[in-house]
C-alpha cells in the first residue's frame, strides 16, 4: 500500500500557513504600517539608523503575527496557565534581582538574554483570565470574579512597584476587559468605581515623587515650562500648529528643530499632527476605529467563550494604547510612557501588538473552519 495514501499533498499544507491572514484586518494593519513608516521617517530623520531599525522591528512583529495566526486557540488556551505562572515568577525575580536603570527596576538579566517580564503579562494576563472563565463557563458568581480580580492584582502590583505605571495600566486594562466581556455586573462595576474614587488619597500617598509631578504638571504645565512641563507644552504646540492639512512632510518645525522630546517614541503623534494636520490625525483615528471594530466583530463571531474573551480584550487593548497615548500628547492625561500602537519606535511593543493581531487572525481562521 502506498504510504502517502490519505496524506494531504505538501503544497496545500504549505499553502495553509499563508492563508491564515484575515483580509480585512490585514488591510487595516498594512495601512497603519505605511502611515507609521512615513511618520517615523520624518521623526527619525536626524537619528541615523533608527528608521531602518524600525523596519526590522516591523519585520519581526510580522513574523510573530504570522506564527500566532497559525497557532489554534486551543493551543493558546493550554499555554495560559504556564505563561501566566512564568510571568509572575519573572516579575518576582525582577523585584529581587532586577537591573536598575533610571531609578526603575524593570529588567531581568538572565545572562543570555535581558527580559522585561512586564511585557509578557500584556498577553499572559488576558490569556489567563480567558482560560479561567472558559473553565467556569456556566458559573458567573461573584466568587469567580473575586478570584479573577486577585489573579489580575498580583502581577499589576508587582509591575507598579518597579515602578512602571504605564505598563501596569495596560495589564490592568487587559484583565478588566476580559472580566467585562465575561459578564461582570454593572452593580459590581459601580462599586469598583466607588472604591477606586475613595482610594485616590491612598494612591496619591503611595505614588513616587515623579508620578505626582506628572499629575501636577498636567494640571498646570506652565509652572515649569523648561523642565517638567516642557514635554506637554511642546507637544501641544506641535499638535495645534499643524492646522487642517499640516505643514507638510519633513517640514515640521517643532519636529526638526528638536522641540518635541521623544518624538520617535511616545510623542510621535505630535509629529503626525504637525506635518499632516487634522486630516492626518483623522485618518489615523479612522484606521484605529476600523481595527477595533474588526476585532470586536471577530470576538462576536468566535466559536468559544475563550476565543470571544481573548478577541474582545485584545481589540480594546489597541483602544487603550491609542487613547492613553493621544491623551497624554494632547495634554489631557499625564505622561505615563505608553506608546502609540504600531506608530511609536520600539521592538517590544510592536512584537506584543503583532502577537495580539496574530491571535485575532487565529480566532477568525478557527471560526471559518468551524463553519465549514
């Protein structure tokens, strides 16, 4: 008997690896990448090699997205508990043995690689909670949400103590979105809001001096225009000076006279606003909106509770990134070091977002297979 009988030919099996991309989501992401590269080229014009580094970062993020898109959600679900446990252990390792840089202890040197474990939790946290609620699909009492809250608080506190307020906010948001889509009641949400407001004085007393300064600077940046308020003042000037159509590509004065700090990373939105104006900002916001809507559509059509919770959480993570970054650049939120998704320079955030996009495509692909 022919040993190859019953086996799928090699080419169809190979072809499947490249047909996992969701066409709608892929077009939105491609449009964002084009806009990002154009803006990054201008922002990094005076930084030798940075633009090419970002191109390589996109290539790595694409490979991660492709790999994630080929992993079935069932396999991801099996990895939830080990990945979450590993992330918490590494965060404890950071607290005990982490490298200190610029007053923060966020990195763990393992000898052969230097890790920032808090980045792992951006995906491990929603994975863990989605797995948790999948195991209790027919149970939605307050005890389950209390356990989920404890699972969420443990890594968030460890990250907050590094200190890394921006990443802690993103991890908290990712976990909260899973709990929200799992069906947490509005009464519980109301109590959570009351408790959060009541705890503000305690939170203020626990904040580091630089974190308090960021909040006070937000309220009145003119108190220290050449120091703590410089970032916000210069970024808002750049955003406002762009007008309707902007000053033109490579013609931003705030950008190229180096008045915008961190213009390739956290404040790249100011570069876009100055050179492409309100129209450029609207294009970016429309693309983000389409990305989030497509993710929520994938979540709504997902075949399992785990897939729905993961897709919904990942979609709103993109929203959180964009909302917090644009808010801080525009002067309506404190500066917390959250990058603009797919726009800011940096490999770690791009890989995390690429992984999230790949998971969305995996869920969409699984949904099509189930329907077939």
